[in-house]
C-alpha cells in the first residue's frame, strides 16, 4: 500500500484533523445524492449481489463514516434498522437535528455498542485515513458483527496507472517535501492487500474487485493530459469515461471494494 499526503499546516491529532477535514468537505458539498442515485452505484450493485435480503428489510446495519447520510437513509427507507456514525461532529449534528437518533457521533475504530450487534457494517472510503493503518477499524467491525454478518468497505486503489507513475516519478512511501507543511491523508491499497487485512482480522469468504473505472479515467485525463484533457469537448470526455471506465477498470479503477463474512 502507498501513502498520499496533502498540504496542511495543522498540528491537530489525526482524529481531530480528519473530523475537521470532512466537516469542511461536507459543508462545501451541500447537495447529498438522492436515494435513487445511491441505489444505482457500483457499491450498491455489489452489495445487492452479495446479500440476497438487502432489499427485503429487517437487518441491523451500521454505516461507518456516514458522511451526509445518503446510505443510512436509503437503508431506512428499505425497512432496515440502520444507524450512521461519523467523527465529523458538525455534520452529524445537522443530520441528528433533521433525522433523529439514526445519526450519531462516533469513531468507527471504537464503536459504542456491544458485540454481535449488526448484520451488516459498511465503510465507504474511511479506513484509509488513519496513519496507524486499517487494522483497528477492521477488528472493531468484526467485533460488532453477528456471526454470519458481512463487512464491506471501499478504499482508494493503488492501480496500475498509479503504480507506473510512482515508478516513473520515483515517488516513495513518504513525501519528498517538507513534513512541516504536509501531513498524511490516506493509504492506497491493492485488492490483495485489502483482502490480506480482512483475513488477518478473522474474516472469511472474502471478495474484492476494482471499481470506479470512469472516475479513474477522469483523473487520468485531468492529471496526465492536463490542459488537453480538461479542454476536450464534453461528449468526447463523457464517451471516454463511459467506455474506458468499463474496458480499463482493472487498470484505471479509482477504488477497491472488499467484503468479508464473520
């Protein structure tokens, strides 16, 4: 796995830095995705194939790092007993004021509930943001799941494009710039690395795949082609993202999704 850093002068502890970062991000993105749009994502299709009773309701679900709450609200609309937790305090406060106790402040590395409480735990793009690594979050999910329960996460993918760029630019696991101005942001994982963490924490029937091909094509156009990629006509960019996202997903896919059963 590889580390990514970002420019930040903050000297806050990791948890406080991550909480403030995502509070700011969610405030900047005021319009959450509608439930119908969430239900058409690659993550939802993966879940729906994995869990036969997903659309039948009746499960206890924990949405870790719930962000603006779209997934928690979708599961509630389907008849599940879903709870969303996040360390972004202001975001959770607004969700709690609007929707009540289904949204709670919480650190998914130290979940405030007994063992064997949930049938499904999801974590979309969360476990990669702590420099000590993902083990604590994965172990905690294992603890709160019931036997037979499922844990599903997404993380940034250390795909072939990034691997080649790292080699070409001689980028190492740390930043080649002053640490006083930059700090750790996230890890990128290969599917095999993520499966290895799941296996080490006791999960079985582990499945993973690379997703987010269109997003990966978009980033490649933006970063590698630069000025040219950003000025391609909308229809051409859209066509490249549609086609490349399907044909080149294993090479350019932006995220890894991984699931394991307790």
